[in-house]
C-alpha cells in the first residue's frame, strides 16, 4: 500500500467580512486567511497529497458576510491543486448552506489506497454533536471491500473529554465499535483547541489536531502507511497584530 500524507488544519474561526465580533480574546480570528496562506507557503506541495479541514472554518457561520469568508478560504485551498476534504464544525454555516458551498469538498476522497470520509455532524447550542447514522452507513456501504478507511469529524470521538462544554461527540462508544467493524485505521478530529496526541483503541488510532487560530497556531502532517499513522505538528509564526 502507498504512503498517504495528509495536511490537516482545523479551527480557523475566520472573521473577514462577517459582521461578527469574537468574544474569545485568544482567537486571532482576523488572521485565518493569512495563516492559511502561510501554511501553504511553508509546506512544499510535494510534502502532502490531500488537504483536510476539520471544521470551524468561521467563528460565526450565521453572521452576515460569513459566506464570503468561506468562499475566500475555499479559493485559497483550491489554488493548491490538491484533493480537498472539508467537514463542518459547530461554529460553521447551517448544514444546507455549508454543503452547497463545499459540494465537491465534502465528498469522499480516495488517495494512496485509502478511502477518506468526512462527517459534518449536527450541532445545537450546549449539546454534543449528533451523527447522521443512516448517512454514515450509506457512505461506508460504498467503500470497496477491505479498503482501509480514514474518517474526519469536528468533535473528538476518543478519548472522552472531562469538561462541562460539549466537546464530546454523542454516542461515541457506539461509533468506536462501528469504526472497528468497518476497517477504520484512523479517526481525526478538531474542536478541542489544545489538541490531543494520538491514542489507540480497538485497532483504530484517534487523534485531535490543535487549532490554527490561536497560539501556537498549529497545523499537522499526518502520514499513513498500512495501518500505521504518524502525526507531526507544526507551528506558524503570524504577522504582528
């Protein structure tokens, strides 16, 4: 099996033209487009095969102007001429608008002998993300037999996070069993801005990437070969603010 290299970025929380003010001081929300461009300038095109965004592209997807911000980010990614997979986060635009904006980028990607699936889960204030199980089963049914799968979702699946804020994905234990039964080798999430190192459970590796929008302004290269995955986290130095 080939080696697959994934450039993973999550939690940009962009506010460009959106009519919105972020109330979280540590988020450099106005820098997301600049930081994204810096990542692509810093990382050679030959260093990765696929680009994946793990959700919360914007800080308030319901704000006037947020759609223009999404379009700006999309254009930056598409200019790299690489396959792109995007999942929706709890701060992003409503499902229908998000899916229309990223009609191509939310579709499964096949690369390096792997099947990459992204899940844009349903979010409501103060409630853990909810998976559309029928849609998930439909996507997995289309995976060729014995082809290893890599899944992406915004909320972490494992390990569970002890916090009053709803970081965890609902029905995570059932989802882990489903992943084990359907040849998932790697599950990647965002949402928890500090990130979490890779952890194995039931033959599946789980990892949570750190946010691009706040110190230390992280992105990652995930290298997958066979059923083994290596996670390398890097930092961007933003312009003076």
